[in-house]
């Protein structure tokens, strides 16, 4: 069973930055694709960014140019650097894992973290 633990959320003013981390328990982290999703109150969970086992990257259009996903296989950790934050980025952010290739649908991920709250004030 893969365990994912997110951290790094918090309250930030618009235009500010945060870096989220997701630590995985899985020894085969290096062969996993990792995704970040978010869910705002009253809305469905949506794709943010994903990185494949070979570090191929995909972003949602809404975060392109502002967010950067990266991974450190030595630390079994994936990161989401969020810059130029906007109030509409406010949500609970989740990381997720699947085998090798990136995907943008929640249904394609097998493992999920508990989420970390990001609040951007205007």
C-alpha cells in the first residue's frame, strides 16, 4: 500500500508563492507517475500537474507559467512550486500516484494523499 503525505499548504496573499511537497512511502517511487490535483469548495477535483517516471510533465492550462512540478527520486518526493498565486487557486491540493505515465483524470490514479489546504487572499 502506497502512502502519500502532502505538506506545505497555508495562507498566502495574491501574488505570493508556496511550495507543496508530497512524500511517498513506496520503494518503487521512481517508476511512478505523480500528479497534483485540487478541489475547491463545491467543485469537482481537478487536474493541476503531473510528472511521469521519466519526468515528462503536463500542466493544466490554468497554471501554466505559474506552477512547476518536479520530483526527487532519492527522497521519494514530488514538489509543486506555485508562484503568482491567485484567489482562484484556493483549494485543497492532493497528490496522487499511478504507474509510470501521466494522466489527467482522477480515476486513473491509484493512490491519494490526504490533501493540504492552500488559501490565497485577495
